[in-house]
C-alpha cells in the first residue's frame, strides 16, 4: 500500500517508466513489462490496473495501449479486437436479443458488429446487409441471407467504401441498422476516423428505419475526425454501462433508447 502513495517508490518509478514506453510504442504487453522491468506477471497486471485510473491508457487482453489523444486515432481491426473484448461480447449479445426473425438488419464494420455476426449466424429468417468483408465471411455458410455492398476495401477495417457501394445502398431498405463508431458525444454525435467509412455509414443510415449506435465505454466522450451523424438521427444506443452526464441528458432530450448489456453476459 505504501508503494502506491510514495511518488519516489520503486513501484511508482516503474509505472512511470511503463507510461513512457506506452507513449513511445503505443501499446505494451504484460510479457514485455515482465521482461523489461524484472517483475512478476501479477505485479505487471496490478501496475496496469493502477495506471488505468490515473493515466490515459486502456487495458487490453494481455497488455495495454496508450490513449493520450483527445481524438480517436485510426487503428486496424486486429488492434481494436482485444480492447474491451468481454464488454463487446456483452454488447453484441444485447444487440442480437433485439433482432427478430424476418428482420432486415444492417451491420457496418467494427469489432463489436463482427461479434454480433458471430452470435447471429445460427439464427434463420434474417437478412444482413453489410459493407464489411470480414462480417460477410463470418456469416458465409449460415442460414442468414447476406447482402454485401460494393466498393473499395479499407484494409484497416475490411469495410467496402466509395461511390459504388453508396450507390448500391441507395436501392436497399434496411429495418435495423447497427453502426459501429469510434467516438460518441453529446456535441459531436457519432464519429469515425475514416472519411470513407463515414460516407458509407451515412448512406446506410439514410436507408434504415431505425439506427442503433453500438459502443463500449472507451468511446464515450470521444470525437474523431469525421462525423457520421448527429445524435438526433439515432433511435438507440447499445452499450456496456449506463451512460452519464451530457450524453445521458442528450439521449433523454432526443428520446434515444439506451440498452445496457447484461453484466452476466
């Protein structure tokens, strides 16, 4: 206990060194901490837990990543996949519980929507419209009818973007659209790092009866570079924890339903 309260303690110096490493590399693994700082795995995990409360870092499966910028930076699918994985699984389960036989749903790209597809593929009587190649492949061979939009694939996210895809979407009718986002805030609405992804998402929302923004708490209060839509265009949030502050007030004012994932999965 004394170690956490004394700034000059060995533990505090180690945590500050880990923070510098995170700033330099962007991310660090538990094994790297153990090797570089000659500590146990339990100590490394405890350090990251303490650091998450005080520093701009996000713990991931097997390590942590630096999150020091106020805006969300572009990351590849594999890099995003292990961030808040259990929370995303629970969000996906809540989303799937809202899908009924006969629904035509839309799934944009993103790790949470990929998990929705994984949990949905044993269902039948559902049509999925997606602009994400990896989601389409996950659903291949399942009883679900899959409609894939055209376009040029972004290798970071596996999403198909561009005028070709947007033109195809304009001929579709989607019931429930699940949009993955990089940031959500009262002032900025839902946002993403990629201009191309923002444009195809806008097209999908225009052709949808209901739009659900799916996000974990790491996205709340963040605003990335390109706007997808203001909050007024949304019908619901699906997230892992109750929302608070300005976002909660905005949701109430705009009659946005908030679905919180079950804590027991």
